[in-house]
């Protein structure tokens, strides 16, 4: 997985077991929520601000039905652009009871420009997905897959926020499949307890500590450790990443339109 994809995946919190096409009531967010983050890279043991990310959710219409539209944008600043440019835009639609409908991701990462799409349909208790990836050379590649417990990163995040860890013990794992325009990858999240973390807004947050692991070759590799608010909002406030070139982090700057007080 690419660097920014890892960063954005870390915004996924607690994906439910066996949630292939199961409707659920939204109890975590409301239309109009906006979350912003500062992005940092560790360059030769010095933390450098590298850019910003914004996540927002609104209630809208999709193909004639009520739906949520969630959007995530990530942009590196002029300083970071000298080393690696990121201009990414992700948008996803779900029904108001959290069934995924559509996902698209437009990426400009370094010299690569890709477009991913995932279109969902449900039949026979299965989640069917039509995948598309358009590469930098303009070629389109399509694939049809049918897998339970599979989501793109944004739809997974919307669903994940409905779940808590009341019955989890330290070391508990939740397995799922992450889907993009290229295919799917097995992954899991491991719960590592509770702590307190600082945001980039001067606030301290009670948080749940979790680690994200992804299948690589014959085993699983820890990609990120992240922290979500220990309340009904389940908002990611800090993300620590282990990357091939070093380390990175995302720290929350502002939280607006949250459903419950923090």
C-alpha cells in the first residue's frame, strides 16, 4: 500500500466483524461534521509539517435515495512538495443505514496519477463490487469481486464509527478486507488499551489505542498505531505511522459539527 493510503487507512477505527451487507443505525455522526488534521513527516529525526487533511460528512441524495456523502482531501504543502507531492481526493456514498453504495479516489502522489472506483450491489447475502482503476497512462482496468466483510476505506470508516470496544480486551483483533480500484487486501485492527493524547489544538483527549496490520507476503505487518476518542463520536485524533522512508503522523486540528460533546 502507498504512503498516503496507509495514512488514510489509519482513519478507519473499528470495523465490525461479519458486516458484509448488514444495515445499522447511525449513532456516531451527523450531517455537517468536519474534521481537520496537520500532517507531519520525520525527516532526519526532525518533525516537519508536511500538509493538511480534511474529512467531512453531509446528508444528500444518491441515485434517487437518501444517502451520506463523506469526503476526504489530503494536500502536502510547498515544503513537502519538493520531496513528494500529494493531492488526493476521496468521496464515498452510503445509505443512511450505512450500506456502501459508491467510492472514488483521485490520487496525485509523486509522479503517479490514478483514479479508483468501487460500485456496490447486494444479492444473495453477498456484497458484489465492480472495481475500476485508471492508471497514469490513461488505461482502465476492471475487476468484479464478491466478498463479505469488505469495504473501501471511507465507507468502512462511516460504519466503523458506530461500534465501540466495551467488550474488547487488550489484544483483541477485528479482521476485514480493504477494497480499492485494484482489488482487496486482508487486514486487522488490534486493540491496545486506553490512554490520553494531545491534539494540535491544545486539547487533550481520552483515547482508545489501536494498531492496524496488513497482509504482506506470508505474514502481517504493523502499519500504523492510531488513537480515537473514547466516546460515542469515535473521532481519530492522532495517528503514528511506520513508513519505509521513516515515520509520519497526523494530529487533529479542529473538530466541528460533532454529534456529541467531547
